[in-house]
């Protein structure tokens, strides 16, 4: 980052000695600063002033890339959902070699993400961002949920049509289970509660009971 005394703004003749700020990658620096603040102080600790200070810029500098704090958090959440979707998709692997085993791997990937990416996870699910105001965030979230829905469709495909649970409902149930265990026991922040067994074992047992109730567990 550099200061250039010759930089000119609108209406600036260059004679006033005004200094213009140049940051090589200010947008990325602000996003990284926001993530660090979330881990250190929680969502309430993320302000434009704090993010600017951490990035080494003036309090007004963030407005060059984000209209407000929510837009900054929405970008963090969008990136989080992109990473989340990729990891869930990799764990599912189109249900190969066995859908049930692949489904278990998806659950483990869910918990691993919550543990490894506390800044993303917190922003994605606890920032209270309006999906109607952030289309790219909604699309990223839908892509992640799409992995669970595709898995549900595969698992229910072998059931008789009569009495077959809707794949959407099943995906929502599984997401609720995974999210509850991840939020309570698998996250890597102060919100984690102690458990006399691994979060992975708890989720696997819960999902197994659920699937057996549907008649599709091995």
C-alpha cells in the first residue's frame, strides 16, 4: 500500500497537496480482517472501523468496496457457502461407491467444516443476513443445500413410491440434525459444549436411527 500525493479526486487540481490512498488488495484485506474479528470477538465485534484498523486503512476506505457492514458480512458468508458446498459435494462424490457410506461422509464433512472454519460458519448461520438482499449469497446457500437434497433423492430412490418421503423434507431433516450437532458440539469457538462421545459418532447414530425409521438404512 502506498500514499501518492499526486492522486487527484473529482475537482482536485493537484495543487492542494491532497493525498490519495492506494491499497494493492483492499477488498481481500477487509474480508480477511472481518474473518479474524469474528473469530476473536464474534459478529458483534465486526465494524467498519475495526476492519479498517486491522487492514491498516482509514475508516472511510471500506466504503470503496462495500456499501455497509452487512455487505461485508454477506461476502464472507457467500465465500463460506461456496467452500461448504464444495466440501459437501466432494464428500458425497455422487453417492459412490455406496450411497449410505457417502451420506455418512457428508455428515462428517459438515462437522469438519464447522470445526475448521469458525468465521465462515458463524457468519453463514448467525449473522441474520437477508437472502432477499443478497442474491449471490442465496445462490451459494442453495448450492450447498442442493448436495443434501441430491443425496436424499438417491437414498429414497429405491423405496416404493407409495409412502416414499419427499426428498426435500428428508434433506431438511438431515440438515437440521447436522446443523444442531455442529452448532452445539463441533464448532471451534466458545459456543461448543462438551460431549462424552465424538460429534461424528453422535451424528452418525442419529442419522442411522432416522434412516432406519424410513426403511432405507443398511
